[in-house]
C-alpha cells in the first residue's frame, strides 16, 4: 500500500555526498521520525521521496511501486515545509485547496474537503486571508492542512514546528500524534527536537552526515544510543559524559569516579581496560546518604527548575561538573557537600576514540524491525 | 484509507523529460538570437579585410592590419580612453544617484509611486531627441539653462562646445536620461527586500550607516549588478547623445568607439576599420560583462544566504 | 522607520525636490515649448510668458506642417503607429521567448545553462553598427528587408537579453519550496509555472517588459536601415522637423510629448507592479 | 479643363502670349495664380508629349529615395503631371536629412534594388561612383532616343554641371573630358553673406568686402549690437559640413587648395602653406572674437536659426539658408539682405564653393531606362521653372530659369539683392575640393583641427602641420599618396 522503501540512495551536490548509500523502509501506517542536526541530509531525503529532486543512485518505492523517475505530481504524497511554503498570492482556502484542484475535484468536494480539514486544524475563520495576514501559527496550520487535505497515503512533514513559538509547539506536539493516527497515513517527520521525535515517532532514524546512525523505537534510542553523539542529542538536561577506564574486580566491572569505585551492572566485558566515556543520564543520578555504597562526594554549585524537574549542577572533588535531575517536589539539597549515586544499570559506556557504545550491535542494516 | 493509492494522478500521454525541459524552455530564445550570430561572424571577417566601399577593387584580406594599425594610432588610444572614462563616470554617478533616489522613494506611498513613474519620463524620451532639446537648452542665446547659469554667475559657460566642459555636459544629459533606469530597478529591489532584518536592526538600535552598508547594500547587490551591467553595456556603446550633442568634438574630445565606428562606416565607408573598432568594443564589453556575471552569480548566492 | 526626526524629513524632502526639479525641468520645458512656435521659443533671453498655441499638435495630428517653405506632408501619426506596433509586438515576442528561458535559467541549473544565458546576454553588446551591413545583406536575400517581421526579429536583440536577465533575477528570488509545494500538491511543471512562478514574478516581468518597451521605442537605427519610410518609428519621424527653414522646435517638442504619452500611460497603468518589487513581501523572510 | 483655358495656354506655349499675359488671362477666367501654374505645367506637359514618346514606359513603377527638402516637396507637388505624361507610377520614401545619408549608404552598400533613383550631394558621389553603386548618366543624356530633345543639357550652369562629373581618378579634375556624369544637378547653394540689415545700420557698418573687413565688422557687430547678438555665424561641428561652406569659399579665394595632385596622380596635403596658415589664423580669430559661443556644435540649422531669430548679425554660409530665414515665421523674416563675398582683396571675383543637391541613378535599379524618364523630367526645364516660380526651388541650376523674368521678379520682390548676389558669384561658383574617396575622412579631421585651434588647444601653425602629416599618412595608407 503506502509503505516506503529507499534502496541504496546516493545524492551528491558537486563533490559533496549528502546521502551516502542510504536504505530505509517505512511500514504502511507507520510514523518515522528523521532526527539529526542540520546538514544531516534529512530534508534532502524528504525531497527525494517527494520527487522534487532526483537521487544520483538508488531507488524509491512507494507502496511497492518504483517511483524513482516519476515527477512529484504523480507520487501522491503530501508535504508540509519547514518554512510553510504557502503561496503568497492565494488565500488560505486556495492554498489548502491546491491538492484537491489538481485532482480536478468538483467545487463542492473542494469546499467540503478544505473546510473539514480547516475545522480540524482550527483555522476555519481565516480561510479568506492571504498568508501575509496570518500569524505564524495559522500559517503552520494552513501548511499542514494543505498537506493533509488530499488524504495522501504518504505524508512528509519537514520540521513543521520549527518556526512556531514554544507555546504553539507544545500544543501541536500533543495534537499531532492523534491527528496523524486518525489519518492512518504513513508519515515521515523531520525534526531537530528530540522531544518531538520521542513524542511522535513510532520509530526514529537518527541521521548524521548523510547516513542513518541508528534506527529504533524512541525507547531504544534513549536507552541504548548507538554512540556518544546520539546519547548527547537525546535527553534534557544533556547526558553527563566522563572519561573513565573500566576495570574488573571480584564484584564485576567498575569504573573510578572521584576516587570512588562504581560497579556497573549492565556493563559489557569488552570495555575492560579500554579508554572509555561513561554516559550518565541526569535522571539516573540520585542524591544519597554518605554511607550508600558507591556514593560520590560532590559540591552543589547551582540549582535550576526545568519543566517538571529540578536540575542541580554539582562538582566532583576532581572538579568535574555533573548534572543531576530529580522530579520536582522531591527533597534535595541546594548547597554544600552532598553525595550522589549512580543507577548502575542505566550507565552507558562508549569507546573514547570511536564514540560507539560498547556492547551495542553495530547498526548498519536498518531494515524494519532489525534495529538494535 | 484503503483507496489512498488509487487517487494518485497517473502520468499520461506525452511527457517531457526533466532533463530536456530546461533546454526546451531556453532554446527558442537562443534560436531567435542565433540568427544574429551569422552577421556578427561576417563582420568579424570584414574586420580582417582591407575593405573600403569606395575602393571595391582594393578589397582583400589584410589579416590583422586593421587591428595592428590601432596600436600606433594615438586617435585609437584616445577613443579607448574617452570611452572607458565616459562609461566609468556615467555608470558610477548614475548608480549613486539612482540608489539615492530609490532610497528616497523607498517608502510605499501614492506620492512616491507617482514620482517614481514621473521620473521615468526622461528615459522615455529618445536619446537623440533628448540631446537635441538639451542642445537648445544650453544654447548661449535661447537656452534656458545657459540663462539660468548666467543668473548664478556662470556668464560664459560653454557647455558642450568647450573641450573642458563637453564631457561634463554630455555626461549630464546621459545622467538625465539613464539614471531613471537604475532608479527603477533598484527601487523594485529595495522594496522586495525582506523586512525582518531591518526591523530587528531598528529594535536593536543599530546605527543607520551600519544597516545600510551591512544589510541593505549586500542584499541589494544583485539588483545593483543587473542595473549596472546593462547601464555599462549601453554606456560604453553610447552614440545617440554624444553624436547629437557634439558629433565627437570639440576636437577629439568625445570620439568614443561608436562615434568613430559610425564615422568610419557611414562617412568614410571604411568597413574594415569600422568592423575592427566594433570588434574591439565587443571584446571589451565581453570581458567586462564576464567579470560582472561571475560576481553576479557569486553575490546572488551570498545575498540569498543572508535573506 | 517611523521615528525619523523632523530634520531628517526636511532634508529628505529637499533632496527629493531637487531630484524632481532636475529630472522634470527639461520635461516641463519641452511641454511648454510644444505649445509655442519658434518665434517665442527662440527669444533672448528665454522667457516664461507666451501665448500658447495648439498649432504644433494640429500639424502633427493632421499631417500638415506649415513652414516658411509652404505646407509639408508629414507622416507623424504613421510613425507613431509604427512605434506602437513595433514596440508592442517586439516586447510581446521577447516576453514569450524570454520568460520561459529566464525560468529555465533560474530554476534548472542544467549543463551549460550559464553559458547559454551569457551568450544570450552577449547579443546585447554586439553594437548595432557591427551587424548592420551584413544584416541588411542577409535580410535582402531572405526577403526580410522592409518587413515588420524582420524588424521585430532584430528588435529581439534589444528586448530579449534585458527581459531574460531581469526576469531571471525575480524568478530566482522566489523560494523553490513554494514551487515544490505546488508540484507535490499534484500539479504539472507547466501549471506551476503559470499559477505560481508567473504571478509571483509578475512585477519583475512588468518592469522588464516596460524597460524593454522603452528601449525598443527609443531605437531607430534598425528601422532606418532595414525598412522603408512607411515603417519608420516616431524617433525617425521626429527628425523630419529639422527642416531647411530651421529646426521646428515646437513641433519636435510636441512630437516628444506625443511619443512619451503611450509609454507613460503604460507605466502609470502598470505602476503598481513596476515599483512593487517582488510582489508580496511575504515571499521572502 | 475648359477649352478656353487650354487655348490660352497653348497660345502661350506657341509664343503668342507672354507669361504675364497668360497669368492675367487665366486670372480673368477666375483661376488663382497657383492653379494657373499647375495648369500651365499641364499644358507644357502636353507640349512635351508632342516631340518625344513619353509613354514608352507606361505602366511601370519606379521608387525614389528622397531627402526631406523643399526640392523634394516641389517635385512631389508636380508629380501628377509626370504620371499623366508618362503613364508611369512613382513611389517614394522621404527621410529626414539628419539620417538621410545613412539610409542611402545602408541601402546602396547592401546592393538593394529597392530604390531606382535618389537625391544626393555631389561629394557623396565620390564614394558612390567608385563603389559601383551609381550609373554614369552620360549614356542616357547623350542618347537622343532616350532623352527628350527639349531637355537642353547645355542649359545647366556649367560650373554646377561639371561639379557633378568626375572621371573617378583621385584628384582628377571635375568635368574633365573623360568624366562620368555621376549625378544631375537639381538645386544648388553658393556660400555668400546673408546679413541683418537693421543691425548693420544700427551699428553703422557696411557689408565687408574682404576677410580683414569681415573680421573687423563681425567684431564691431558683436561689441555694439547688444542683446547678446554676435557678429558672424559659421558652422563649427566636427564634420565635413564645417569645411565646405564659407570656410572653403574664402580659402579658395586665396588660391589655396585642400590637396596637391602631382604629375603622376599622387595626392598630398596642401593646407600647411604660409598663406593657408595666415587665413586659418584670421578665421580662427574671427570665430573666437565674434562667432557663436558654442560654435563647435554648430551645423547649418543652428547657423540659420540664429540669423532668423536675430541672435546673429550675419552668416557666411549657404545663400539659400539666408533665403529661407528671410521667410516663414522667423523673427527676422523680410529683414535680411544678401551679398556676395570676396575674401581675398587681390582676387578678381568671389569663388564660392557649392553644395549641389542632385539626382543619381542606382546601379541596382531594375529598369534604368524608365528611371531615366523620371530623372530627365525632374531635372528638365519645365519642372525647374515650376519649382522655381511656384515653390521654393532655389537655387535653380538652369540658366533659362535665371533668365526667367517672373523668377527674377519674385526674388527681387521678397529677397532684395539676392539675384544680384547670385549674378556676381555664380561665375566663380564650383566645387573647390579635390575629388577623391577619402573626402569625408579628411574634412572631418580638418574640422576637428579647426575646433582645437578655436579652443586654443593647439596653435594654428602646429595644428595645420599635424593635420597635413596625418592626411598624408592616410592618403598613403589608402594608396592615394
């Protein structure tokens, strides 16, 4: 039906390779989030799928049908652009109606179609306005409505919340999943915001420099990031990263943190004796009593509330800064000397040179369902 | 949503390949112009001949002689110098003036729009006729401008008839006729600039001069280059105004390329020499516009990056 | 922008007034001369007061010119019509050819696109004089000499590069995404060109069209050399008032006024587009 | 036409009634003089038809290229008579003088068969002839089968007629035995003085009799007339046209030449003699002191306009320019007077250089015989008389017209002194240039040099030496020197 398959896609601009032999499959009805820093190739990938640019190599299959050489208008996809790309000389109504007009629908059908999608997106009252008279939020909804109105089996959303304010983004982040689920369409959603990615994606493909570094469910990406970079991209506050060199004793594998031996329950054998970076999520750290085994003495430097959490910046005796977060309302200490302990199961170990997580499967073959 | 794929449009019948399309779009324009290439090449051949219409029996190839003779001919160097000087002065002055006027009229208002259209009127006057009128207006007796000049103490200002002021006068007429051309292009450019950077700068209290040099100018550069390019091409080939005002005089003060080539062709009927002069002019314009286009493309990219 | 100081507004006003005086004074003077005869035009010193006469316009419109040497037939209205016809058709053809080409250069960076674009531009700087003699020869052989079609073809040298390069810039200023959005919505490239690119670049096309029109209007060397008297434009026609009994400044002025009028009307009509820049600031930023 | 009128006209043509009687008679019948003129011409047309087969080219069409000029206007006004006489159709293109010669050059250089005959100046035939664009008309003039017996080739003023004939050899004498008749003179201009009588009287000067006097008179006029009026109008633009009127006429009066022709036909510059330098100095001084302030932009129409509008006190230029300025709506209409001018006190008579509007036949014409029919009619005695008496066809090139009493009377009435001036200067009137193909190159450079001298950019002596040097090298380059 409207599954999407990309086979060995290569796209170059002049000498620069933007997409490097990329393969990816999205199941019918699935929402795949493409996540990564700017310049990772997400937008290019989306445009290749939409058909407005052509790959240098590889094939694009939509619903099992080879569409590589087909022009955009024949692919039947819907797309919302990051900068909205509304037609400035048309009213919101006409903007939204364009996909229906292309199908030569009757005036009545067009009117019903546009009005129902506008109602859904709460922009029914501005349909007669031209884009310049719309607020950013209304523009964004108009753009979305235009992408949705034709009920395309494949929806491409290019960071649609990028250019709207925080409040609206928050609202939409709640609204969108339901909206997309109702449509039943296959969705590819590009974002740079990990929370959006986590909230919307059935699966997330983390891209960097033209390749997919990791593909998996939001849970997998968060818990088992393939490398330091991905670990750093997901999570707020950012993951703490400290240089360590794991060793083994009778109790198992441990690392030294501020002269304290911290044993790691889930650590991989391969880490022993290697130069590593340990990744500690701030929420995997907790303030503890001095006597708790593996308690690390630190000094509290600062404390900030962040959303539902309180984030504390502490400093180890060696002078390394660590972020600790705890849910709001739970007791903590706002100054002086304290002790923290590590949830040893959730600690992540990365090779210091390659940045790869030690123990992760090498994520290369990213066919659906085979993720790490 | 089962019907999803069925709704999709199907490519039907004749389709133009994406790769061929741009060629198809630009080809007609090219074909229409290419016809001109043949006369052009014929003229290149002429330029390598000893070819005076009044001495048909002596027509023969003399290869580079027409060109070589220029190198030792002080009149040619004078022509080159005057042409470049004229083009340089007019383009720079018209650009500055055109930019200034465009900025004065930048704000959208009925009055400004009206003024900008009115200012186009000199451009709508055929240069040859405009020059005729200026000649009358600068006549020492009947000329209103000479009269006005005398009122401010310039009793004996000789306008186009004195070697020291001829260039100035002709430049003045050129400015009068062609500044509106630059003005209208830059005005359109100014008014299509995005407003955000300016609003932001105004909010931040950034000095005006900084805004002008760091935001306005760079973003306007593509428009400036287009306008300047066309003005330069026309200016270095100026004929109508100069010929109607002074016929290249007084002395050899204003014997620019086109005037020389015109006299060589229509009066001396020395086709070979005239063609050689024109080819050199063509080469100069080719060279100059090449530089322009290269920068144009580069600056467009940069301006787009900022916008 | 709202908070300009009073001093600045005064200075801007003065500057604008000076600009208007410099550019409009000769036009006003010409307009005044068009209502005078040589007798009042040629006074020392020149004077503002005169008894206006419509004789010049009557002469131009009826085609009868009274001079010292008697009544002369003039074909000014015919010249005017030729100018209108030649300029309108030339610009129309140039738009028809140039706008799609400009679109191709702006939107599709295809192999050799810059070279082709530059070649088209370079036709602009082949001086007319350079091609005149061979052109006349070839036109004669092709039967194009003394035909409107031939003239319109040659006028493309003036119009086409101008339109091509100005319009191209406007097309490039339209964000590609807007066009992509329309394509993705299911429309062909042609529909996209027609419904999106053309309306958005409309002001640029209007401005380029008007400038091309003006340059075509002001040209006369091509028509002079390639066509007979009945196809001469107004620029050649106005020179007929340089008669053996003196330059008929009044009539030349009236001729200038009449010849500006159609272009001015066109400009005023298209005013909104000409000075608007890329339509709708919303396109950018 | 009524029989009575026809009879009267025929009587005139038979010599039984004189011209005045004819006009009177026709006037008595209620016909205006101008209509009478046309009728008269019609009668003459019928008379012409008697001795010559004018209908030989009936039904053919020829096309003319004409300059916007009173001569062309006069011809067009009378054209119906030609059409009736021959049954031919004549179409024509008229171009303004400013662009006329460009159009001619463009058409001829492209070997265009469009135009059969065209108006030209004699100087231009020095290019057109050797270029092979025009036809030697002797072939027709001298063929009695093709030329109407009443054409009276001998009636043309010899100086003018000869000035239109050249053997094509650079430096070859005009009107020599082997000369080709490149064109037929139509109307011509002598360069003489036209002056504002009122201004002369006001300042108390009389018409100058030589160059010294002209310099002094012009200076006095400039000083004393007032109101910004200057003494003498002469042309000054960077063009051959600056050299050929007053300047060359006076120059030739001092027996100076533009070029020397050696025994073996080689040309060399002749304007750097001591006499020439002295003359140039005077001329330059005169312009500096009493010429128009923007002299270097002056073409014939500025010279004429100034005189007509009362901005200058006299001109030394084409006599017909003065003629036209004495009429129409010019401020000074009727206030101008004419005088021949002899620059050299030692010279016996004036030697005006002349400009001749003439008719040439295109070599690319498809039917030269038919074209010749038009040309002989247009330059024939009847049309010349019609143009001279009914239209502004001055100066006529036929002696018979000058002898015509009605013509002389018309001139004497409105243009006092004009006929007298003509009679004095006509014997010495001819083209004073040496015919050669570089005519325009050399005269343009000469004019540019004059401009530099007047602007004091170069001293006269040095300027002339340089000019001569440059001209010699150009002549050599062209294989003429």
